[in-house]
């Protein structure tokens, strides 16, 4: 077989041929004139350069036999083997020539190289197959180049050993997988292991980590019962990827739970978080929305720091987007956040989510939110069912390129016997000291009609009396007593126009006051106080109902 024709196509041959042409000596110029050359130098220039063999004149067979790469030459549509070099024989053993590649070189068939040989023959263009692991355990990159010899068309197979590079890449991928697993484990451990389930709401959440290597971000959510029947809901997204984002997320979530215990309005919670985020890492930006549900008001009061709008579906299927007001992300500083509200009556469903659910590289963000609204309008069932349907409708799969967190809450519309377990009663406290006995009589009558056991009835009347007495002594009008029962607890709340919050203190033997809050804290399961919007305060306590209570 003559290899001289196609050997000229090996890399570098054309450059060396061009170099020889460039060094050809030009004809001598006339000796006279400014361009003349001294005789001594002329003799040197006219001397013939020493002969150097060109690539075209080298024996191709000898060159290829010495190449450390694997080389094979095949001809025809059945790819009959015409040549294999010594490196190929060393790697895979001696192979018979003249046989089809499928039979003579089965290792190439196992690597899926035969379709590539067909492509090279048809197109006449070289093709490359990168980093394939061969049966000998080593990795090779195969380059297939078309070769034409007289009327015979063939393919030159050139395989470079890239085992070291492949192993290094695999070590890098393994390291990235371990880092991602660490970030996922950290993030999942920082998310609530079990969501709190308030009396008046049904809640479900889901979290899907990004599918790319080490692409876990800082998406998070939480549900916090505030007492007195109120519930805080929060969802956020720390920009960035990996363990650092998950760690910052954990610090913010812990801070939110601490600030929530202060029972502050949503915008004040975000104001505190904004300062904390700047202290944690000034370069780490986070978005967040914090909302509070009060069953007595039938609304969701919220504040947003650069986060996506809450979506609320009412009992008719109409979806409302709560997108105002919205401030900048946490950590930017210098912004006064504000609270807004959206109706959340019985039969309504609200969805809080992160941008991974609606943001796509090839589509506008508003289009993603509109698609989510359409999916929510037709989503029915339990919160977990709604959660799963929204995730599926958004096309979130295991290899999704961004984290996704979704929090779904429903305010169920209760009818029949279930509605009997949720009752409200309120009394405006008018007048002076005579309001106290009226409040006691009102509380006694309501608790009797709710058929509570005698011991719980007496404790409820005592707590209502003490809270009303405290409000009459230290508060200002307007004053109101509210009793509320759920399927799990009895809640007693007194509101007035003074914003000074009471505190529990130890009363001395000679003190005539200071025992009311201490008594309430002793007999009740839980108690607390908060400032109300527009001024004033609310002081509440609650009793856990015994199992089997009517």
C-alpha cells in the first residue's frame, strides 16, 4: 500500500512544504548599481544549501509504526482493515488484515465507531469522537479522516490516549458531585423537616434542588405559628450557588423565626432582615416575602423585598397577583419597606414561590408568572396536590437548572359539623368599671353555649376577666373582647387603643396590681401581646382543648 499521497495530509506537512518554497534562492542580480553584492558574500549565497529530506520522501509505513498513538486504515463500505500500527497491536493484540472492521477490530464496534466511519465515507469530512473508554480500560479520543487512494476510498483512524485527562475530569466531576451533595444535605437540613399546621390553614411545600453540578442555591421557606390564631409564612431566595448560599439561607431563616416571635408587622421584620443580611455578607443578595394570616381579618398581610408576587386564587377560581408594595432585595440598605394586603377568605388558595418555578432563559419572566396563574386557576385538591400540579405544569424535572421552592396554603371553607368547631364571639367594652362584670357574663355565656367542660369554662372566664381588667386599668378606648374557638384551642383576646405592651412581672406582697398577666400566664397554655395596625395593642391567651372536646 502506498502511503505517500495521504501522508501529505498529516498535520504540519503543508506548513513545512511552504517553508521550503519560501527559502528558495532568487536569481542573481546584476553586480553593478546600489543593489550589488560583494563577491565574497555572493560566493556564499550561490553555494547550494545542504539536502534535507522532506515529509513526502519519508517512508510512511515506518513513521506510522513508530507513532505512539493508535493508527488503523480501513477501506470500503464494509471497512476492511488495510493497516494497523505497532501501538494498536500493543494495545489490543494482533489483528488480521483484509477482514471487515466489525470482525477484525471488534473494540471499535463496541465503542460505536462504525457509524462514524460511515459518516466520514459519505461526507468526505473528518469526524472526532472524544474520550471513549476502550475495552483495555484506557480512554481514547478518535479522529477519523477520509483517505482516497486511486479508486479506493478509506478512513484513517487515529486514536490518542487521553486516560490521564479523562481520570482528572472524572475526579473533578466526583468532587463537584460531593460538593453538591453537601450543599443539598445542608440546605435540606436547614429547611423545616415538618411544616407547622395552623388551626385555620392547610399548608404544603416542596423543594427541588437544581440538577446541574453544585448548582444548589439558597431557596428556603418556613411556616411559623405566632399564637392567638395567627400564622407567619415566609419564602426567600439567596442569590448564588453551593454551600455558601445554603449557609446564608440558614442564617436568614433562623433570624426570621427569631424576629417573628416579636410579632412585628411584616415590613418591620424585613427591615430587621435587611440590616442583618448586610452584616452576614454585603455581596450576598437575597429576596424574601414575609406574610401574616389572621383568621379574624380574612386577609394576608405581607411585605416583599424584591421577591416575586404572591398569587391568590379565590373560591371562584379567579387569581389575583399581590405585587405591590415591593422593595429592593435584602442587604441593599437605605429602604423603608411597607406592608400590603390581599384577601384570603374561606375557599382561597395562596402560592408563594421562588424564581426557579417561573423563570426561563428563553422567555420573559412575566410570561412565566402568567403561565403559573393559569395553572393555579385550574388547580384544585389538597395543598400538596396543588403543589405537585404547579411544579409539573412548570416543567420542573430532575435536571432543572435552578432551585425551586413552592409554598401553598389554603383557607378551607368549612361546612356542616366541621364548621361548628370554628366559632367567633366579640363584645365591645363600653363604659367604665361596669364593663368588667359584663365581660365576665359574656364570656361565661359564650363558653357555656360552646359546651366546654366546667374546668375549661372557669379558666376561660378567669382569663377573660383578668385581660379585661388589665385593659380597663392601663388601656384606652376603643376596647373589645373577642373569644374564638378552633378544633384545637380556645383563644381569648382583648384589644384597646394604647400601644404600651404589658409584661409579666413579679408582684410584691403589698402591691395592689401587677398580678393579672402573671395569673393569665400561669393558667393558659400560651399568651402574648402585639401592636395593632393604626395604633393600639392586642393581648391574648389560648388554651389547648382536650381531645374529644365538642
